[in-house]
C-alpha cells in the first residue's frame, strides 16, 4: 500500500479523530462523533482511499514509495 497522507495532514486527521471520539464518549456530541474513527484510521495508516480516487497526495516524495 502506498502512502498518500503525510505531514501536517496526518497530524490534523489524528487530532480531529481523537477529539471527536473523546467528545462522543463524554456525551458532549451525538453518535456522529464516533465517525472520528475514520480520520483517525486514515491518519494512522497514512492512506486515504478518497485521496486515491481523487488523485491527491500530501505525502513527501521519498515516503510515497514505502
């Protein structure tokens, strides 16, 4: 699997995912907060299927080949 999420994009996805999950677990926001699992997973795996479909890539050139 080639990486297509890198750097700042990755950190923002992980942070947003964690915030949404914590807020949902605390009951501050509704069930939709559990959708934070999606940006968290794409940030941790460094791969976004939607980026592949759209032809986007935020990963540095040297990390794309791993």
